[in-house]
């Protein structure tokens, strides 16, 4: 098959080492060949491996054994490729999650006060706050409010664990002092 590749007429399309490629015609200007990504083989021929867009253009647009590449077809190939194979636009994960963060913070702040009214309700509030914070971090990983809540929960857990250890040590000390009387 003959290919006119951006002004270089009579390039040859063939497979080389299992890949689709164009071979430049004899006597083509080396500067132009280098500009279009042709490389010299050991046998002296110049080769250009086709990318996916160029390969599809050749397969789909052959007319009488000839395919033309020029600026108009380059624009058409690019537009078709992006309409068919372009990745979806990135999702902005920094926005959103603020409402869940506010609810999580409210539950986190109210839970300690509920411990005197109903300890089970207090624990459920703290767990709900933790679950909301985890959902925000999983859904919106770049949300700064969610990150601050995560750090706040970690600090509260560490302080609570230290307080629990101190209470256990104080109870042990009191029990030892009571046993001496």
C-alpha cells in the first residue's frame, strides 16, 4: 500500500517486527525524515512506526491502495481519537464532604456531654462521628476539613487511652492503699 505522509509521496506501509510501519521512499530528504520521526535501519532504509491513531487512519481510509496524511487529516484523526478514546475528565474531590464534616464535628463535640445522660448514646455518637469522617476521607481524599477531623479523632483517641491508663493506675493505687488498713 502506498502512503502520502505529510508531503512525502509514495511511502510504503508494511509490518516490521510485528508492528505497523511506514518505509520512506528512496532519496527522501534526511532532514524531513528526522522531523517526522523516521529512523534509519541497518539496511539503509528509513522507517517510522505508526501510532494507534495513524494505524487506524490507514486501515479505515484506504482508497485504491493509497492513503493520504496531511494537516487536514491530522486534525480529523486527532478529533476522532479524542472523541472515542479520551479519558473522562478528572473528578474534583476537594469540593464536597463539608456537610458530612460539620455533622461529624457536631457529633464529636456533643458525645462527651451525653455520657452523663446516656453512655450508650454517647458512644454511638462518637462512632457515628468516626464513620462519617472515614466516609469523607475515602470519598474526598483532598478535603482539608476531613483531614483535620481525622487528626482530631486520633488525638482524642490517644488522650482517651492515656486517661484510661491513668484512671486504671489510680484505681490500682487506691486498692493497694485500702488493703493496708
